[in-house]
């Protein structure tokens, strides 16, 4: 059986990501699900993507899901009036420095095309893998219907429609939570059926935060890696 891991919210922390992947000891054919927010805030967003491309070349089945920060980058290209907000309030400046470009549209096409093709969610075995979460507020439509919510929603756990969810489990990131909270959610996974694996890697110095987290889809183990980039 291939190994299957999920990681979320790398946020440009390429050294921490590479160190966490080393801990996973992935082999050819193993699966890695990356749940968005590859870029911004951390020092080397470009190297995050280069590391992903290297994993793919080594035979790892890497599956990347779009996060809200990837959407902010793409929106800044389509609508330049949004660029200032992305750059100065969402960590885009660090991303541009890592790519050594002045405009987001100047980022090499292989990176932009890779981002554009990312899906908003993936279903794997009995898991739903998504960046932010699912919107269960409108019972008349699928929770997958509102793509913006898949990227941005917060505080949605109490609205889960368990009749709709059935035996599936939602794995997501987007909202940083402390390590103890992640471990508690993992212990309650079979009952609550959701797990937030965003341990706020870029939030150095905050108690319980500042790590990348990997979740083993096969045995529910958690692996943490302290930020070594900042």
C-alpha cells in the first residue's frame, strides 16, 4: 500500500517543507496531498514549487490543491488594482522577491500554469481534501458549489451536514490552530470527521504554532516540523 500524506499552508517555508518531507521517507508511487497556500509570508515560495517539481520527477504522486493565496496571486494578474492588497497585506512581497520579478504576470509560465490547473478539492478514499473547508449553509446546493468558500471559509465545523458527509472525513487548513488542538481533532476524527492541519508555520514565537504538520491518511498519525526558515 502506498503511503499517503497531507500537508497544508507551507507559505513559502521551503526548508521546513523539505525537512518534513524527508521525515515522511516517501518512495516512488507514494502520494502527497498539498492543501494550498504554497506561497506568501515565508522567504522562498519559488523554492517550494521547485521542491514539488523535484518530488514529481522522483516518482512521488504529488496532488496540489489551490489555496486562497494562490487565488490572490492570479487575481492580481487579472485585476492589477488588487495587487497592492496582495503584496502588502497578504505576504505577496516575499513571493515576488523569491521569484525575482517586479510584476506577478512576469512569473515564469510553468509556475503560473501549475497554479491555474490546481483543483479546488480532491476526494481520496474516504477523505475530502480542501484548503479552507466546506460551506453547508445552503442545503439546496452542494457544499462544493461555492468555490470562494472552498478557499476562504472559516468557523464552519458546527454547520457540517453529517447526512451529506456520510463516512467521509474532511482534511483542511487555512486557519492556523495550535498543535494541541490538531492532536485533539485527530483523536476525535472518527466522531467529528474533520481535521485542520494548519499549525501556522509562519507564526514563529506564538505558543503552540510555528510548525508544518503532515497527516498520514493511512493510519492517522501526525508528524510536525518546526519552522527552520525564519
